[in-house]
């Protein structure tokens, strides 16, 4: 017996460890962020600020904008919200420049300087270290504007701390389901639908409890019914709309997958996950409709109970003379059964129909679908989205720097405007609309001098990119002069302050 218990315990420790670590992953960025101290920022004059409170407030703001208002967030909108937090909750009445510096500092921390938070853990099944990545805020570029939205992991973390709407956990879970469908995490969507089914079952039990109270005490039952309406039935219409919306999103995902023309193993695996999610969602919608039907019947029963209670209050006594007159006129004394039955001895002998026994024996316990086992894919075969993005940025930065060096070798001094014109002539206007062109010079201007090749140091992540790209080249040094006063228009909605790049060997600087 002891050996069996020990084996079960060992099995739980080993087989469940990875799932437990992935569940803990969504908490990791928050505890990393609350270690951020404002005592070293601006000589500690903003030490009153609490990073934990600010992070939770920002998450709530993004959930409100992304999910309830169904729109992405621009940086100026985030900036206005944070100014309100600083003034209202911390009493900091700052000018525009100071509040922007704080907002930039906090946003860089939450975005982790554009990199995902990495959560490392040991996998005892494969006996190797694994790294799980998570972002709090995601970004995309549309119409030359950067739009921000909250990630599904961040939504799940916020919901685990406290529900947004206690009145409708189903609606909140469906917001998370919508986010997972859009991010093509269909397997995770099945788990969210299971939560929705659990909530529907909880409401069914609550409805039965209300009916039980109503049958014993009308007034207590009415209070329980009103509370149930306030916390359950109030959101049925919104929940039905969200069900239909997620069903349409699943249909669009199927159409998109079929239109891609893929026929490989990944296509069939993804299609199976989508169909599994669709089946689960249909079951949840059917259960939700049944709950709505039961609640409608419960409303009728409550109205009848209230009506009977009012009638009972009006008839506080029995008029036996009038009842006798009615029996004589109708020549029917059947009403005496109803009148005398409460006065006679109760019937304590009970019977049970044999057919009911057969029905009880045939009832099967509810089945839950077995979760699909995760296939053991080799980590080296997985290429994450952030790794693809990082490779693209690195290649573009090295490409731009090589072109800049070519220009500096032809002319010892060149301005940003002149370089932009040269790039436009060589590669077309489209290159100036590339966001990496803008971010390259933003990061480049963080330092006043650069040395490529040789023993160049790595002070910023741009140095790391360039150091790897120019490690086998001869040493080349140039300086950056700022404050020229001019403006360089890169595209219709993007401009930068002009700077001057000077080859140091040519001027002996």
C-alpha cells in the first residue's frame, strides 16, 4: 500500500510539473515588475509610486479598451490614463514633460523593452531546462500608427486575481476565449469553454436552490430570486451575443485555414483543435439556452407564488357558511377532501415506482472529454514569433548600418536627411516607411559615438546586433552630432530631428 502511494506521489510530481510551471508563468512578469524601485529614478523624487498598483491599473485599462470597447490603444491614450493615475491616486501634479518621462519609464518596464518575459523551469520528463515566454502588452503597426493590446496571458492573470465583473463570469471568460481564438490558441480555448460550462452548472444549482427556498418561505424565496436575477439573469443577453460572436470567429478561422491551401500535418492538427473547440462551444451554448429556459419558468413560478401569497393574506379566515352554501348549490362535496385532509393523520406509507428504479440505474455519470496529450516536439524545431521578429530587426539594422558606412566612406560628413535621400534613390520610397528605419535611428542616437569591428563594447542591445554583424570587419568609428535644428520627413505621418554623422578618422576627433 505504501509503495502504491509513493508511486502515485512520484507520478504526480513528475508528470504534472510542466503543467504547473506553465500555470505559474502568467504570474512571473508581475512579480518581476513589482521589484522595480523608483528610488533610483530621477534621484528618488517619485519614490511614492507603487509599481504593483500601476501595473494592475494599466491591465484594467487595456481590458476595458480592448475587450469591452473593442478597440486597440494608442500611446497618447495610455499617456492620458497614466497622468490621471499619477494625479488622482498619488497626488503628483506634474507638468507634461515630467509625467511623460514617468509614463515612458513605466511602459518600457511593462513591455520589458520590447522583449518577452522569459520563465525558465526544469522539465523532469525530458530532464532538461525549458524556457517559456510571455508578453503583457502586444503591438502592431497599422496606417503608420502603433496600436497596443493586452495579451491573453495577461488577461488570464488579471482574471485569476479578481473577476472584472462578478455578475457575469461567463462574459469575462468569453472575452478571454475571443482573445485566444484571434491568437489561434484553440487548445487553450477548449479549457476556457470548460470554465464556462462549470459556471453554467453553478447557475443551475443556484436556480434549484432558489426554487427550494421559494417552496418553503415565499418571502425569503423572493429575496433569493431577486439576488439571482441581479447576479445571473441580468447578463443573459450580453452572454448570448458573445456566444454568437465567438461562434462566428471560429467559422472565420476555418475559412481562413481552408483558404491557406495547407495540407500538411500541422493543417490537420489545427483543424482538429478548431473542430474540438467548436463542439465544446456548441455544447456550452445549448446548456446556456437550457438555463435561460429554466430561468424563464422559474420566473413564472415566482410570480405564481407571489400571487398566492397575496391572496392568502387577503383571505385570513375561512367562511364555512359560504362554503356549505356553495356545496349545496353545486350538489358536490368534493371540496371537503381538501378542507379535512390537513386535519387527518398524514400518510406515512410511501411507494416507489419500479420504472423509476430502472431509470435511476440507467443514469450514467457525466463524461468529460479526455484532454489531448501534448506531443513531445523538439525545442530546437520550434521557432517563436519573438525570435522571428528579433532576427528581422537585427538583419535590417545591419543592412542600414552597412549602407551608412558606405555613405560615410564616400563623404566624411553626412546628415540624416542626406542619408534618407540616398536610401530612397537606391531602394525606393518604401524603405522610409519601414518602422525599422525609424527605430534604427532612435536607438542609434542613444550614444554620441560608435565603433564597429575590433574590440567594440556592447552598451546597448543595438551594439549587440552590430557587434555580431561587424565582428569580422575592420574598425570603423563615427560620431553623432545632435541639435542641428532641422526636421527630416520620412513619410506622411513620421518625421525626425535631423542629426549629423561624422567619420572620426577624417577629422581626428
